[in-house]
C-alpha cells in the first residue's frame, strides 16, 4: 500500500512539472533567471505597474520648458549622462543587467574623453534624472559634444525612474529643443522606446533605440552580462574595432536581430542618423 501511495505521489508531481513546462512560453517575463543561463525580457513597465490609476497619473512627467544654454561655458568639451536601472522600487520590478550597461558605457565614454555623470539604480530618481538632464542640456552649446545613455524599463516612449515615474519622449524633446550642439548621441536600451528616436531627431544627432513603439528589449544571458542591444554595441567598439557610431549602431541592430531569430523572439532595434559625416565618439 505504501509503495502504491508513493508511486501515485510521484506521478502527480511529474504531471505538475510537465504541465508547467507545457504552459511556459519563451516570451514570458521572468525577472529572476538564476545566475542566468538564458535571457529575460525587459517588459512594458505598464504591464507590471499595479498602482491605482490616479497614482500612476501623478507619476507621468510630460511637461517641461526648454533649457537655457550656458553660452559662456567652455567650448570643445564632451559631456555625457549615463543612466542604468536594474534596482527598482519593489523587487518584482527589477531587471538584470541595466546597471552593468551603464557601467560599461561610462567606461567607454571616459576612454573617449567625456566628462560623465552616471545615475545607477537607486540614485536614478525622478528628481535626480530631471536635474542631470537639465545640466546636460544646458551644456549643449555649439562646439560641445553631448551623449545620453539609458538602460532600464520603458513603456510607450517613456523611460522609468527607480522611484517609478514615467518620463516621456516629449519631455526629452523639449529639454533639448534649444540645443546648439551639432554632435549629439542618444541611446536607449529599453522596451517600447521607439518614440525617442522620433522626438529627439534633429540635425547633428544620432538616436539608437533597442525597440520600436510596441516591441520589447531583452537582458542577455550570464555570458553577455548586458542588455542584448548594449552587448552588441559594446562588442562593436571593443571587439570589432568600430570607430564610428554609425557602424556600431548598424552592427548592434543586425546582431540583435540575428540573436532574436535564434531565440525565437521578435525585436526591432534601429537608429536615426541626422549627423553629417562620420560620428566618432
């Protein structure tokens, strides 16, 4: 009798495991992938945001004013702001390698002579991001080079601060609307972030995005230790030896699409190039 009971329990357990496997999908969001041996999706943050609608409405940042330029500031200087958020308010909202993306980008930009401000994880609050964006935009005078990097949650053209504010593409557009710098690079490794490429597009700028307005971006596996888009951006510079941003962006887009095809997921990385000539960091 005991053997029959144990056999029955073992069968039930096996059936449960098989059911779970059968119900799982490759695109299902799993924020914790145990020292990842596989990838995970960076989902539309709105699908995770379970706050009441009136609270979410109070966390939408869309309005701002053009930033006044520091016309008398030193010219011929490179400035960058790098933001990477893996640690969000509430553990269910956390991502895997966004902080690593920011660390890698900062090292790359410092090596290229940029003065870099970085906001990583809990430092990247709404107030800190707004302040740092204002400072960066104020230095976008003629003769200066400006770079902005973001890796983290996205949603319908918004980046998401660590304290769960939605900062919109229209906010970015207005912030940089008065810029006179003719050499500016923006990169966003987040889902549904394609609107940034449209909003920020202007003469002298390149805007790279890991997704369009509807598709997700992805964290890579434990061998990559980056977002997939960022991983190929870094590989383009470090392993392929690309000097120009255009070549690196093209490589990252092509390689991310190839990666996605091999993993059975859909991606839509792209970049807008309104810079005349070849853009070297």
